[in-house]
C-alpha cells in the first residue's frame, strides 16, 4: 500500500470493519457537530494541513455567474490555469493522490491521457431544508434488513456522520439532486479508433417527495421514479425504460419496464438491475454502473477503508461548455483530457467485495466518494480474477444558482478492450435541464409508457 495519508474521520468507529448488520443512528451530541466542525452534510469543515485543500466556507454563492437560455452556467474559474499536469511520465511524483484506475489509464494511454490539476475549490452546497433533513436523519435513520433498506429516512443523506462503508454508499444513492430533473443528453460508445454514433435521450428523475400524491405519513418503499426515452438514432428511437427505485430492494425488488417501439409492447425488465446489460450501451455498461453506482447493495460486503486526498474530477464547467461539439469530447480511448479538470479533495474510500455465493461480473469495486457531495467521483471495477477491468470518472458540475451538486458527464473505461461509454453530454443541445418539477405517480406507470414512446 502506498504512503497516502489516511485521514480517519473522528467518528468512524472502525475504518476496517466490514458492514454486516444494521447500525444505530448517532447521538444528538455527535449530530451537533454538523454545521460546526463538520459541514451540514458531514464533511470536515477545515482544510488540510498542507493548505492544498481549503476550508469549506459555504460553497459557491448563488450569484457566482449567469445561466444562459440553454441552461449553461458561466464558469467562475474560467481564468484559472492548471497548477500542473499529471502524465505517464511524471505520475510517480503524484502516486499518493492517484487511484489504481487513474494509474492504469495513464499507463494504457501514455501519449493522450493526462490529468490537468487546478486549484481546489469546495464549491458544493445545498438548500437549508436538505441540511435540516440530514441533521434529523443523523439521529433517526437506521439501516434495516441487513443494511439493504432504510427506516425513518427523509429527503437526502441518511448518514451524514457515517459509521461504515455501507452508510457512505447509501449517502451516494440518496444524495440531493434537486428533487427532480428533466434533461436531454447524449451518450457515445466509441470504437477504439474514436468513431461513434451519438445516442440521444430524454430523461426524467423524480424523488418520491416531489410527486404530487406523496404522503409523508405513509411514504412507502419507492425512493424515486426514473424514465428514459431514446430519441435517436432511428433504430433505437421510441424505446423507453421506466424504473421504480425502491429503498429496500431485497424486501421489494426494483420494478422496471421496457417499451419496445418496434414491437409496440411493454414488458417487465427485471434484468435492469445488478449486472444486467443496460439498454443502448453496446455491452459497455451494466445496470448498476449508471450514476457511478445504483441499486441494491445486498450482493457485496462493504468495507470502509478511510479517507484519502485524491485528484478527482471537479468543477467541470469546461467540459460542459456550449461551444463544444460532441466530437471535441469523444476521442479514441477516452474523452479529451484537455477539457477535464481535476482538483485535490478528500474522499471516502469504500471497497465492495462480492459475498460468497453471490453473482456479479464485478467481484470487487472500489469507490472514491467526495466528502462534500457524497457523489462517487471515481470507481474501479475488478473481475473474478482480481484484474482491474473498468474504471469510471464522474465529472461534477455544481449548479450553484440552484445549490445542486450535479453529476454531468460520466465515463466508464474498459481497460481490456479499449472501448468506453460516456454519457450526460449536452453541449450541442438547446433545451436546458429542468429542476424542481412535480409529477404524479400516474406519469410513471407501465400504462403510460406506450404514449411516451410514440415515434
């Protein structure tokens, strides 16, 4: 193991403990650290000793820039230049702040893949009602059914002061994403030479407390509703995926349906979970790769390794710029490194190891989760032989005017076959992302799929 400084969280009871059973909520005294020594969402308020990570001072103010008619935010850091660039030639100098996946990418693409490292800015924040919910969750929310579900949970971030790896992962799954969002975005699965056919999606995500018929007194088991319509190319246009994501997927498995426009037929889709192939991904992503990780955690044992300081994708305004074409981003082997931005941040490192007797194409996964947002920023995936197979990057862009830490572009690289999948691009689109929408549950029923998928 390298000499990376492991920053133990003051309240982590056992950083090497694998989570096997439900854990109790923290005490009111412990929760009192939220907003004092810890940020309202549980990150360390202070910067690091070296001064390379600043203290959190509330995140970017809402008026840090402007949003244009197509929904693109101005970059508050547009004038900044990289402090340095990590390449295959100098990576040994920065090894302690790199992940195995980053090292593997630098070695595989020594002439084109690099990490431009910029000054670190802790830009993330959230609305006050999210902070309030997180503080209440800290003393009330518990895991049930062996950690596979939540009880007494509200809004977002059930465990702002996590005690084990599974609690950290639950924070990622439930993190605040604006409550609801509707967007048009583009996905590409380029061949090794960089050629690609863009796939266009209309996507909707609505958390349960944003549906008009949500009853707080009887919240049920659904965490959020998700719908994805393919609009191009023609061979895929009209296909729709619908998901009801449940809080406890062991007690009540994820409910999913697919509408196939060619057959004009709605059918249940239990394969859209775990390592089932994800539609329109050309085999480059399984179902629980989307959003860096999603779904039921029951097939893995989760180990909290600790905290590390890592160069992660952050404040990725440059990658989301409206003056870019998709061909400017999608390149052979990986996205255009010149358009990326990395910063040094503290992350929780969590390792997932497949339980004996369980099945998944990934026998081991390692997640690096940003302490300020609970977003998985980097993820490494190992096959049954212990070989590093795929590595993922989530390029976060803070929607500062709305106080949403938004996962914009995410890429999943196959280190073996040299292909990758990149999604979330919207550079050439004119329709802005819509946040704060309300919907009825009737809009997320199997019966509603046919009309949604009409070509």
